[in-house]
């Protein structure tokens, strides 16, 4: 019986026909030519360019006729060529079967780009290396983003360090002001100077604290002390914290809150800080003598707290930008008093989001005021946690002040002494054996 004719076809182990080889080469060339985001080319065994793809021309700027036959070191910086790096790459690829590297490469016009490079040996029939295939990818954008991220981390670390160092001289100045307040013999002129210093130190302290918090948030070092708090308590404390700025501008705050208690999980100190910043922002961009409104309502399990002002308003395209770090908006109302770092609103958003809430700005346009709305989950039928008893103790106390900033330690000791307490001061944590305290004051 004869075999079917289909079985007489060449077996799969037979050598490819010239037509098949030509078709494969055409398909391969079409595939390489279609790749535009990578530079793909081949080298001879000595490193001279033997083929050139359209992607390579697009990335490096050379036409095929300009570069074929040249040594591939033409793409390297003079420093890399002087160190013998191109030849080192080929030796590694030959020895290890593959070489990958990232570094600066040079285009035809002399500009540099950051490249990811892969070199693979090409073997002949005897398994000897006859050349190399090289694939290059432009990674400049990725490197730029990595440098921005690294720069941002360094800036956050710098801000945290700067803020910490700035706080050291502020403490003794604040203590000195409080000491001056206990002196009833000051002349009216000296008292006015004292109050002016007090206001400016308060403003500077707030800026430094904001800087410090931004650094902590960026580095993930802010931890919230969550407990059940009452909305009315948050609002009252926020207004009290912002009172100096509001009084200076002659502004009033109208409050409209639900009659029943509204409890929610929050860090009371941080949320008061958010409200204080929003009130400062409203006061700064509103006319003197104006009225600022705080309103709150509960819808389902969602608390909505709004701070509205009749000020200069916000352009529609800036409603998101104002929450970016170091972005400031100017206003003819407050241009002379618009001293700030552009941190407050960015800090508000970060702190609200740490609570699992959101904050947004809205405005009908320039000159039509603005509203900042906070949304947070609330707790129904659950009272706020009872605050710990913080009433001051009466009578003289024995107090130990420890601070490596001598001015801060001494000024605080003087203040406590004038208040009638017995004070000991140490400038370091460890005290030498059989020696008295480093510094000691005793009230008379």
C-alpha cells in the first residue's frame, strides 16, 4: 500500500528553503523598523556599527549612512571613552552572554540623555561571537522623575531640620515676653513694644509649626491620637485659637451648628489646627470688620463643616492649585498683610485626609467670597470622650527644667520662679555623681 502523498512532504527537521529564510529576514526587518521607542542596531565583533534602525535614528539623530561603519563609542561621553567603558561593555557581553547598564549617552547634536543599554552577543554557526545586538531605551523622563522625588525627600528633610532649629530661639523669646507681662512697671511705650513683639513671635511660631508639620507629614511621621470628639468643642477651640487674628482685623464669626451633639473620631488638636488655618485664611482675604461664617450639618453618617468668607474669592481654575504646597494667592484686600509661606491650605488637606475625610474649595468668582468644606464620617448616638481634668494645680511646685538650650532653660526657670515655684535647671540629661544640679534657682 502506498503512503498518502501528504506524508511525502519534507520533515520539520529539513533545512529552511531560501524563500523561507528571505521571508523571515523580511519579517524581522519589518518588526525592527516598526519599533520607534527603542534604538536597535548591530555591531561587528570589534564594535563598529553594522545595521541601524529607524528607532535608533529617531533617538540618536544619526541617519544610517552617517553612522554605519563608525565605532559605537561615538555615543559615549568623552569621560566614558577615556576610561575604556565601551570596550569593557563588549568584553562583559562576550564573557557573560549579556550586558546591561544605565548611563549618559550622547546624541548627534551633543545633547545628553539617560539610557538603559542591553548588549547581547551574536554567534555564528561555530558558536563563535561574530558581533553584537544592542538595544537602547531613553530613560531620561524616568530619571527626571526619580531626581524630583529625591529632591522632594531632601527638601522635606531640610524643612523638618530647619523648623526644629528655628523653634530653639523662639522658646526663650516667648518666655521673655511672658516675663515682661508680669512686670507691672513697664511704661505704656514699652508695653506697646512688648505686645508688638508678642504678635510677631506668635505669627513666626505658627509659620515654623506649619513647616515642621509639613516635613512630618511628608516623611510619614505624623500620628493621630483619635478619640470621640464633639463638633461644637472643635469649633469653639478653633475660633479661640484664631481670636488674635480676628480681633486684629475686627472680624466676627457667625456659628450655625446642629442643636444635638455631633460626635466623630478625630485628633482634637489636629482638627482645631485645621479650623484655625481656615479661619486665618478667611480673615486674611476678607475686609476688616467683615463677618465669617462657620456652619455644620450631618447627612446620614457624613459630617459637613463649612467656613465661608465674604472676601476676594477664588478663580475657578485655581480652586485645586491653592491646596498645593507653597502656592499663595494674592489679594488687594490683604496684600500688605499677606505674609505667609503657602503652607496652610496644603497642611489642612493633608490633616483632613489623614482623618479619612476630604476638603474642597468653592467660589462664585473673584470678589464673591469663598467657602471651604470639610467632609468626615460622624458617629451617631455616641457621646464625645470626656476630656481629662486640665484645671491648674494651686500652690507652689518643685519643677525640674531640662533643656540643652541654655537661654530657653533659664528663661523658663525665671518665669516659673516669678510664678512662685521652686525651680531646678539642668542643661543635659546626665548629672555627674556627687555634684549639685548644673543650675538651681529657689523662689524667695
